[in-house]
C-alpha cells in the first residue's frame, strides 16, 4: 500500500515538473503561484508586450519593473 502511494506521489511530481518545463519551452515563462520563471526569450517578449500596451518598463540592477500608468 505504501509503495502505491509513493509511486502515485512521484507520478504527480513528475507531471508538475513536466508541465512547468513544457510551458517554459513553449512560452518562455511559467507561473508558479505568485512567482514566475522566465527565460531571456520570455523576458524580451514580456518587454515588447508591455511597450505595446503602453506600460513603462524600468530596469534596476537585476530587477525589471513593469508600471501600468493607465
């Protein structure tokens, strides 16, 4: 019984990891709760989309801040 639970738990973890990897490779980003994992490709796309939508993008060191001035 414990072996079945362990196998099910591993299967769920692998599904979640696979989903995150799939989203990162497809979109360049993946949301996990309040956090977001973003690749360079995804970050460039986010900056372009923000500028198209009239948002202000500001880079401070290793942080990038998106302002919605609307």
